[in-house]
């Protein structure tokens, strides 16, 4: 480990700080003019993800503007299906489109090819690592198996994940096989992310809502647990931030079984509920509503102060409870950083 | 009150039953061939809602097939904006479309015209009341103000209610005025529903997720509380089922402040969590995942039994945790009813 203190990584390791360290989900993104400028010059979205010089540059852009404590790899959760050989396209303004997978099509996925296809991601991490000031934490990530599977099965995002939920209940063997493929690919991918310089990785379970308790245990808890255990079998001190979005009531069960080093909270999770429900030693991350950041003004300060106060007695990383919105004014982000840093 | 026992209403009033009474959200709907047949003959969706003979017939259809304990008024939560004078259309397969409201447009809403426009709804309730067997409970409903406002502001449904959430934070005075109009219209509407024969009304807060704690208190709890208090000021024993969907962690605060007679649970709420978090005397309703009903088979029986067991020590109304899906096989509904009834 680096001899220089990294406040964000230290917080994940359990240290409380005088002021919470800070990063912002989607901090490298469309609200930044320099991102939009670079994005317009690049080819497809996936080409941008797979071009190390550009992906590293995009990753570092927000840290040049704001006093953030971490860089997060610029990539997408759907590089895994792409690397498995499923067709993935990002249509402008429409979100991702995939060739939906069928039980019969599972055999065509190529788990052995994943690390080769994702080699540019590891080079990106190495470049970021080399350019990042020593006090900054480098965050890698992947999509959790259920969330990735919802896109692979439906061929697109959806409001209720109905296609994947029907698939899981009516084709349980094919579903289990798909989840197993994703667990193994994710373990291999994350191990290489740590080897390439990631200090910590976040597991994005973006579609953890819309599941009943048993489904949550089967689709969310079990696969995420396997990933954490699988990576730690090879890298014992591998640090994880778990982020099961939209499942406040299941957070204690998730934390106890998956055993992440820190737990990301969406903005729908009441801070005092989370503080009561979770072990005091468990670091939490979050959970400002991105709409409050977009709207700005005194309500933003009030909301920031409330979150910091609610988590004052435990290790806390300040963040949004969901990704920053493209129309967010830069001045509001500056205001957020000043407020969190106590300026 | 009728001298004949109504198991579902009695449960709402706090009586435990040997087997839970049962109704199904959207039980009058597209999964029924007789509904599809009648719908094809009717004009627009709103015309169907406003034609008492047809709306009453649709309401009663599911009770002819299944041993359900309640009929629920066939209508829509968007009759309120329609009655206020906002343009509301239902496009086939696309969901509702409204002319989005602006702060300047609030003055054009006509709260005084609401009851006149909704007169056919009250006639529908009277017709259902007259035709309903005496042991069956008649449920009325309205959309809660925040949920209705999300459609009025965005002009359509949305996955994240961003338009309404931005409106609320950036135009707080106009937003408060809109909510006040909806609270008053809802009180008048529900009082007339009780007078026309409803035994109980359900407050559908379908978009209670995606709010942070303060927003939930301001947009959900406060207006629903005003509605319950406003109706009870005129009908002291008016019975309410509150249903704030997608906000498991906020259920205790909602129940304590809004004081519904029963609380509807979505399927994302773990039953044992709800049972622990809520007063033992509070009746609950729910919460089977509609996808499980659609998929059928042994997993359906297991899920039904689990829910009944979890709520075995409190008054419990069996229901889905969200509306029944159009592609649900009739045979699965028959299986559900048999299983719940202990057959």
C-alpha cells in the first residue's frame, strides 16, 4: 500500500475523517463541457471505453476541476456482455441496445475471450494510476450479475426488468447458467482491475429494486457474495463498495452476506434508517439526490449538511445517491465540493 | 354498516381471519378475455371510465370468475386532472398523455368543476353497490397528490419522475399550490365515493420511490395525511388503505403520520421486515410479486404460503404487490385463489 494517505481508501478501510471524502457517481460525464467536447471527437461510446488514452483522459477530467478524492474508471457495465460476445450498441439518446440472449444462445457466449477483449480497460487503469496524484483513490467497477443480466435478456434497459424476472422464474436453469457465467467473468475482470492499479472496486447493482425478498437473496446477494469471495480468494485485501440500488430494507442482509468494505446508499434510503440498521463499523457512501444538486441553492446546502450529520458517527464517503444528471450546472458541483470539504 | 359480515372490511377494521381475505390489484383488467371483449366495444378508455353501466360491469367481471372478497371501482387515477380541466388522453399501448402543466397554467385548473365531471363515477359506485353480494367489500380509490402531480407536470409516466422532482425543488410555490389543489379535489372526490357506497378507499401513491426522506415527508406523507384527515372530518369512520409504493424504509413514518386503517405493501417490501417495523395492530395488504403469479407452478404456492405465514399474527389482506400483468394465465389466478382460501 502507498505510504501516502488516501482519505477515501482509508475511510473504506474503516477510518473516520474530520470531513467526509468525496466522489460523484458519473463524475466523468456529460455535465462537463470538456467531456462533451472529447466525446464528440471520439467514435462510438464503446470505442471511447476501449481507447486507453481517451478513457484515461475522460477519467481525469473532473479531478482537474474539482477537489475530489477519487477517480473512477471511465467505462460501462455492459463491457462484460460485449466481451462475452453479445452484440452491444449505444444509440445516441436511446440507451444501450443488445441482441437479446435466449437459453439456446448461452452456449455462444465466450467466457474465455473476456480478458482479451477487456485488455484496453486494464491499460486505461494503468494510465490513470500513473497520472493520478498520490492522495487520490482509484476506483474500478463492474455491473453486478443480475443487473447485467437484465440488459442481456431484455436487450435494453426497462422500468421493471420484467423480461429478466420472467426469464428467471420460467427458465431457472438457463438463468442460473447465465448468472454463473457473469460471476466468473466478473471475478476475472475485477482481479485484473486490482492488478492494473485499482484501489477499490464498486459493484453496481443498479436494478436491485423490483425484486421480492427471495429473488433479492437469489439474484443479488448470492452472486455478489460469490464475486467478493472469488476476488478475495486471489487478492485477500481486495476492497469492495457494494451498491444495491433501491433496496433499503434489504441492506442489512446484503451487508451481512456479501461483506463489502463499504455500502453505497441510494437517495431513497433515509440516512437515519441506514445508520440504525447497519453495523456502526460499516462505512457508508452517499446519498444526495442528484436532483437537489441540479436545483442548487440553499436547499442543496441543507441536504448536504443533513447527510453529513446523519453519518457523523461512522466512516462516511460523501457521494450522490445516483449518477449526476447531464444538465447539472458546474457551479452547483463547485458549491457541493466546498460545502462537503467544510470551506 | 351492513349487518352481514364483510371479511375484507372487517380485516381492515382490525379483525384477524382464519384465512386472509383477498383481492387483486387491477383484477378488472386485460388478463380477462371478457374485459378485452368489452374494452374493444367501448370508445376511449376515459369514456369507459365515465359510462356507469360499462364501468360497473367491468368492475364486477372478476367476481363472477373468482371467489374474491372485494370489488374495486374501475377507474383511473388520472380522472382527477381530467376533471380539473387538464387534457388527458390514453394512447393504445403508450400509456397516458397529458398537456404538461406549467406554473402559469395552474390558474386554469377548475377545482369547482371536479365533482360535476366525476358524477358518472359516483353513479358507477351506486350501480356496483346494488349488484354486489352483501359479503363483498366495495373499494374506491384515488391517486395520491404527488403521484398525480408527476403525470400532470411531465405529461406522461416516467421512470424517475425527474420532471416533477425538478419542478418541486425549483418552483416550490407553484408546486405547493398544485398539491393543495389535488388534496382538496381528492377529499371532495373520496367523500362522494363513500356517500355513493364505497366501504373503504385506497390511496395509490404509485411513485413513492425515487424520493429522499425529506421529499417523502413533504410530497407523500403531508398530502396523504391531509386527505385522510379531511375526509374523516366529514365521515369520521372513513376507512383507508394507504399504498406508498417503493418506500419500504419509510412505511413506519407513513403509517404513524397518515394513519391509514391498513397499509398496502409492494412486493419489494420483505414481509418479515414489514412485520417487525409496523405496529402489530396495523392491518397489512399484499404483497405477492405479479411475476410469480404470471409464472405459476410450485414457486407460486411457495411464495403465497410464505406471505401468509409472515403475516399470520396480524390482520392481513392477501393481494399482489403491484397490478396483475395482462399476460397472466387465468388458471394461475384460479390457483392463487384456491391456495389463499385454503382449498
